[in-house]
């Protein structure tokens, strides 16, 4: 079973000023989604911008369903529940940025507009198509001053996204094929929550504690303590929770068979998956597929 293609790492985050506020871009990604992105929400002053280049699918924003296709943009701000379900036949290709805005800064029309629309889904301005290509080209070219130019391009990308909210929608136009996928992960502890969230969202199948520690730049013991402090759970508990969240979303919202879902989640057999699912939720997968709901147990 084909898996979601995840971003490569970069060594730094990007920061710039926008209307007097410091904006930190903690991650930039270019991904082809073949698996569900489970339901999750972000913390205070955190936003995720999703620009769809190719494919089809659905996104659930605060559990309201929206169809997504090329040229569309959706924005999820603090506390907005969202999950993404790609089409099995035409997987989604998405360019996204994960950012945090400085607290207690009012800003101007742009920041106030973003704050007033923590949930938004619609067509993007055509400028995003050009900026996406420029960002990918800059990353691929490895030219002098690439880091500085990336900051300016990302600031422009954010501005164009906010303008998409505030101004008239533009007509859909065809977009180019993806050329590369990449990501920018901050490894400082102040951004560890953002990085850990992304890892559990996209790599819940195969991620190991050792690999997560390496990505965060911490020792295994430091990583264990950090996860306990952030989530109140161990690595094993959090990984299981992520896999089960993906399983529930797939059972309720996809056309994959239970056998296919067990394979996507990395289980050796459907029986092994069914046992883990029923132990976690108190219901067997076939019952959830039939009834569309689950009886949650053990505080889940």
C-alpha cells in the first residue's frame, strides 16, 4: 500500500516581521497525500495554510465537510479541528506552511483579517501558484542568500493567502506537476510541539522513538520527558493514539476496506489491527464501518 510521502528536513525555521508581529514559519512542506490526515487542532496563535496543487479529496473543518481540488486554499487557525481525506484515485498534492504569530500584537489589516478567519476554505489568488514554484525553485537551487530569499517569499506567500480571504476569489486555473517535497523543522524546544505534532500526524505508521529524538535534536531520554510534558503520554501511547485516530477517520470517511486500512496503518494482519482497535475503542472496526460511530473507552 502506497504511503503518504513526507517532507525532507531542513535545519532552520524562518522568521520575519509582519505588521509589527514576529511570524515564525516552523515548517514548510510539499506533500503528496495517499493516506488520511487524522483530526487534530493547533494551539494558540498557530495557523496552518494548505494550498492544493493537484488531486481531489475532502477536508473536515470543525467536522463540516468541504470538497477540495486544485487551486483551493484552506486555512486552519487555533482550535480548529481539521482532517484531510485524499481521493483514492487522485491523491492530493499540497503545499503548506505551519506558522506561529507573536502573542499580544494587534497588527494591521492583514493580521486582524487572519485572526478573524481562523477557519477558511475557498479558491486562492493566482499569485500563490507563482510563489509556490518560486519557493520550490529556491530550495532546489541552493543559491547564495537562499535563506534570506526564502523569508521574503514566505512572507509574500502568507500575505497572498490572507488576501485570498479578504478579496474576491479568482477563477481556478491548472497547476504544474510537483517537482520536490521539502520541509523546515525547528529543533529548538520552543518549537518541539509543532514538530512532534507533524511527526505523529504524517508518520504514525513507522516513526520510532530513536528517529523522533534525532529529528528533534534531543537524546532519547530528553524526548521521552518532552513528550510526557507536552502530551501527558509516552511515545508508545501517543503513537498508538495517532494510529487509532487515523483508523477511525478511514473507517468513517473512506472507501478503503478494513484489510486495506490495516495495511496502511502498518499492522501485520487484519486480525492484529482489529484486536488493537477494539482494545482502544471498545468496538470492532466492522461495527464502526456499519454504524459510523464508536463507543470510546479508557478516556479516549
